[in-house]
């Protein structure tokens, strides 16, 4: 039997409001998130969307994490289009190898029982 263990998150961002200090520029919010700059730009990995109750909503993978996550909030064809307002926390694990990303994504969806990953869920 193969033992899979999810990597620890490298970056976690949550919804928050910016407290402006004198001379600071306001950061535009995307569904309450203002910390997209903390997400890695040109690296691959997996990401997990959670709600306020820490319930796993969606797991995804990408070659370029930041662009893919932002696309879920901006694109009209995202699986999360009707659930964007539920997302409170985004957790990112950097995973370099594409095959490893596939394995971790499927493992996370099925062991943590992701709510909106319908096409890759074996537990339904």
C-alpha cells in the first residue's frame, strides 16, 4: 500500500480588510482577498479553498498557482462561480512535479471530502 501525506501549506491567506495608514495606497479586494501578492507566481502546486467553518470547499492544482487561483475568482467558467462568496481561506502547497500534483489533488479531494470537486470524487 502506498502512503500519501499532504505537504504542509507554504502560504495561507484569508479574507481581510485593509487598514490604511497615511500615505498607503488601497489594495483592490477580490471577494474579500487583498493578499494575492503573497501567493507564488511562477511555481506549481495545489491549492485548497476553505469556508469560515474550515470546511474544505475545493481542491485544485496548477503549474502557476497565483494565476490559477485568481482565475477562479474572475472567470465565468470556473467550477467555483456560484460558490466564490463562501471562500474565506486559501491554502497553497508548492509541489514542483506535475504527477505529484495530480496525486495530492486526488488524495485531498477524496480523504478530506472536498465539497465542490464533483468530477474527481470517489466517495459520493
